[in-house]
């Protein structure tokens, strides 16, 4: 009902179902039935002009998405009986302030996400804080965790770009805070580092064994980080715009997927030999110049250093699963070339005879290479594995080379003049697709 402006219920006992006023975009004022005991699900979802509402005194539960998208609703007074706020109840509303009474125990997932709340005092009886409760609350500055809170789900404070500090009641048996950073009680888990905390350096306490997923994600102030935590969660340090140096010391065993992905100023990452597992895209799209491959490393996807276009060399690689030779990364048996550093200074490169295949993007944006030579052992070259080499002039395959699915291996190499190799179907199509002259052996 696009033109409905106001509604008043004279009958105190009128019962309302779900979504009755959903997307009534002109609705501004509602007088609800006096005996309502809960706010139905999605009751005012999308009522973007609703700016005045008094909850009946008997209301004890606000169901999921009941005020979602109510952009004109700046504040609301909860009754003394409200004990639970459902998932996304006020999500994407205009809420700037709300006072939670002492009876509130449960706050659902995304309940206040994407609102303008600046400060929130939670009553001492709150037990659980759901996932993404305050996600994208860009004006939230401080948060206080009451004594009775037993559970805080992951990403509760995701993208709270103005959050400066987190406090925890000293009597809380499950959580603690130190210098504004949220931990579990015994400080073995780091749960949340405030995104607007302005310190330039941070050393993770020695007691911490686990850095929770997304815990630092988006902080644009830290420049140097030191940790020996056994496990670093997924996305833990992702998109930290000013992070330049990372010291991952002895004791760390696992670095999660996307852990440092898109840290655009990260140039140095010291990785201890104790690391056994590095997740997908962990250091992708960073500016690290050297990457150390730990001797104990057992699991690492070939995407870990994806699009690290400032990488000049790999070091280490003395374990069973991964090898490093002349700064180039291979699997342990050197049958697969995983990555050639983009900024390696050599102008020519002979792929070792043991190599049978290369990874996707193995030779991506290599700046100095002019000649690439493959021995007879090479069998597979995936799509785009030789891509955007602006100075590459020639590719040579040894006599007797037999390739599979290699016709699209070369992309966007503007100076590539010739491809030399046996007169086979795969190499002929490779030369054609790369706009290069084929010289057959």
C-alpha cells in the first residue's frame, strides 16, 4: 500500500500476522493493539518512512526483520518485558540509539547490522550476542560486554570502522579485554581487534594460541604485527590498508585462507619454519618481495601467493612437500613448477627437466623474462599460465615435446615474436592464439 500514511488499531486484542505492512513505503505512524505480546516477523520490513512507534507494554519478543529497512526510525523504546531481539530485527534501519532493558537476554544475528548506532549499553542479563549483530555499524565507537554474556558469535563486529575499544565486565567468566582488544577469559583466543584502534604496532600476547577469523579485517592503522599464535583464522588480517611488516614467529602452525589477502602495502612477511599449513590466497594481492617456504610445510594451495606482482624470490623450501631452486617454487619432487617470481631479475629461464606441468598463473606478469625454455619432460601447460609477460620475446620447446591442452597457455604477451618447437597440433594452436610465428623443429 504505497500511499498508506498512518494506522490506528482501536481494538486492543487485535492479532497481527507476519509481513502485514511490508513495503508500505509511505507509512509514518502506527498505533499498535494494546495487548500485543510480540512484534511479528517482517511486520514493518521496508517501511522506510516509519518514524514514530510505541511498543505495547506487553511486548516481550521482537521477531526477525520486523523493523528491517525502516530508515526513518531513529530510536525506539523497548518495554520492560522484552527479553529477545530476533535476527535482523533492526537491520538497515535508521536507528541511532536504543536502550536495552535488564531483561534482554538474546540478541539475534545481524540484529543491529548497518545502523547508525554509536554507543550501546547492553543490560547485564544479555547471554548471547549473535553473528554479525553490529556488522557494518560504521558509527559504533565503543562496546561494553556485560558480566553474564556466555557467547559472542564470529563477525559480531565485522566492518565496524569507527570502533575504538571494547570493554568487558571484570566479573565475566568467559571474556576479557586488554587495551581495548577482546579475548576469551584466559586470553588464549584473540576475538576482536577494534578497527579504529590507531596503534601502529601490535604484538599478539604470548598466551594467545588462536587468532579468530576476521578479527583484524579492515583495520587501516596497524603497520607492523608480531605473532606466535598456533593458528591464524581465515580472513584474520585481510584488507589492512597500512600493514607493511608481519613477523610470524616460531609456534605458528596454521595460517588460514585469505589471512593477509589484499593487504596492499605489505612488503615483508617473515614466516617461521614451524608453519605446517597455509590456506588458499593467504598472501595474495600483496607486495611482499620475498616469500619464505617453511621446512615443515605440508599443505599449501598454489593460490597462496596469487598476483603477488612484487615478488623477487622464494626462499627456504627444504621440506618434503615443497622445494625452492634459484628462487623458484616447485612441489617437493620438482615435477610441478608452482610459481616463478614476477620480479626475478633473470632474463632467461630454463625449466628443469623434472618438471612435467606448471600451475595456473605460474608465469604471471613476470617483468624481466625475455626467453623461456622448456625441456622435453613438460606435458601440461594450463590456460593462461604464461600471461602478461611484457618483455617475453621467445618460447622454446625441446625436440620431442608432447603437450596436452596447451593451446591457450600463452595470453597477452605483446613482444612475443616466436614459439619454437615440434610441429604438433598443440604448439601450432599455441602460436596462433599468442599471435606469434611458429618455427618448427
